[in-house]
């Protein structure tokens, strides 16, 4: 039995894949600890996995902070520059405490202290990515939230995109001062880059998303193994399907589902109000998943119902279409369900995930500023009237379902545990 620590920062879209891995690893006989924000202590405890606190710690009920973090133009900088970089020393100390006696550290996307922990301790390390944008591939260029026009320049080829991304990286140089100071005090080289090239374990990196979203590229790190999505939506803790929702689904045609996942829902603006109007104008049944920290929106009826939470894996396959924000966790669940999407992305990886779905013919995109009852109804009518969206969605679903992401990832993890090659000392 090995002692494994999975360290991650973020929303449920970040936590859930690590819980999925943790539960499978535990079933294989390993001891598993998840290091994350203090807010997740109770949730992790309900799964039976061990918990360790890891900075920074945020309050998901802070709606103003949620608005800032989900801003399309500045949200990513806010997270990396204002939250993660200044907290790297405390994150490092927390991980050092969490891995006491551990055999392996597995980290998520913005655990910037990871490389320093490994340099200090020599612990075996596996890094992970949840979305294709993580790789900034020049051969399969992403669509960053500040550069949505870039999708129209895919034809320019790898050399152009490699140069463009090089220039874009220069704009982040000023963000690194706290991180360099942290590394200097540890006695490590201060020029390490935790955002781009230096975030990958030199031994193995797991791409925890489906080939339906993006296939492995020649310019990904050679040590990358793509596993497929690692799905989990609360079955081992509080992820209960509301009986009233089950009854609603049993009594009529498939509804349109409107959701903003677990992070964007902190700043919904008028999304649910306008969505209710759109569903009413289309004379369609609908489900509003309005979030555990929000009040139920006005205008709900017997045919347009609302719930604060429902397991996506049980709801989405019974939908006619899902309107969502394109967080990678939500996107993966819709792809697996095999139904069309209407996507209203916020920031971070969401524009890129949305663009990939649209290129695959399973989705249309509407910006936040253009999302209202009229535009939503018009685009939903287009999607629901054209069977090709549903046909292509079912085809992609077959790809997602054919991948056993959790077991594939855990097999790779156990390979590292069994090998003597994966240490840095």
C-alpha cells in the first residue's frame, strides 16, 4: 500500500477529478489524502478520504470575489497573480506537512509550489491537466479568453502561434516577483516558470480529458499520457438527485437544462432570469440549476423548475440540450451525455472548451454580453431544429464513454509507484 497525496486548488471542477482518482486508488489499497482549500474539508471527509489544508483558502460564498475571479478579461490574472503567487510559501509549507510519510505527490494545474516541494524532498511527482488550453499547443492552438479572435487564425500554422504565445508569455513576467523571492529563500533557482513550461513533472504528466475534446499533440511534453475524463459528481458525499427532479424528468419531454457549473454560478447576473424567459418563449420544459449559494430565480413554474444542485451524470443524459459556461467538468459531462450544447463562456479555459465543442459540431456559442432571452431562444431553436447537432453529440459521446479515464490514470499512477526511475534526488 502506498501513501498518496493529491493536491489541487479551485472549484468542484478541479476537486471532483481528484476525488475520482482518490476513491479508485483507495479501492486498490492505497492511503489517499486530498490537499485543498479548507472549504472542502467536510466534503472530502464524507468520501472517507483523508484531508489536508492547502493555501490559498477562499470563501465560495464571497460573491464579489467570485465576480472578480470569473471576469473574462482579468479573472485568470487575478487568480494567478493576486491569489496563487503571494500564497506560494504557505502552499509549500502546507504540502510539505501533507506529504510527511507519503510516497507520491499528484498535483493539479496551479499548485505552483509543487516543483519546489519536489526539489526539496525528492518525492515522486505526477502533474496533471484538466483542459487542453493547459498545453498552449502551437499545433492545436487554444482560444484564450483575452484572444477569442485567435480561433480565426488557426490556418496560420504552428510557427505563427508559437511566436504569438512567446510574446503573450512576456506579458506575465511582472507576475513572478513573489514566486522568485520564494524560490530564492529556499535556495532554489529563481527563474523556474510554474505557469507555462515548468509546471509539468519531468517524469509523467497526465492529461485528464477526452480525445473528444482534444487529441495529443506533437508539441505536448513527451512524458504526457492522455487518459480521458475522470468523472465524479458527488455520489460518495452529497450528490443526491432530488426526488422532485426525477419525477419531473419522468413526466414529459426532455427539458433544456441551464447551469453555470460550480464557479461561474457565483456571478450569474441575469442568466437564470433570461433563461426562464427563453424557455417560456420556446414553450419548452426547462431545469434551472441555480447553485447552492443563490436564491431560486423568479418565474419558476411546473414546467420550468429550479434546483440548487443535481448530479450532472444523472440529469444531462435526459436533457434535450444543455446551456452552460464550458467549465471543463461541465463540458465533459455534456459530451458524455451525448446531447447538444449552447455555451456562454466566462473566462479561463472556457472559451477554448467552447470553441472546441463548436468546431466538433455539437455546440453554438453566445457571449455573456449578448446572452438574453431573445438570443438564447433563437440559438436554442436553431440547435433543437437541426438533428445534426444531436447526431454529432451522440458520436462524441461514444468516444468519451469508450475511455476509462479513472482506471487509465490510476494504472499510470501505480506504474510510477512501482518504478525506481521517478525520483529527483
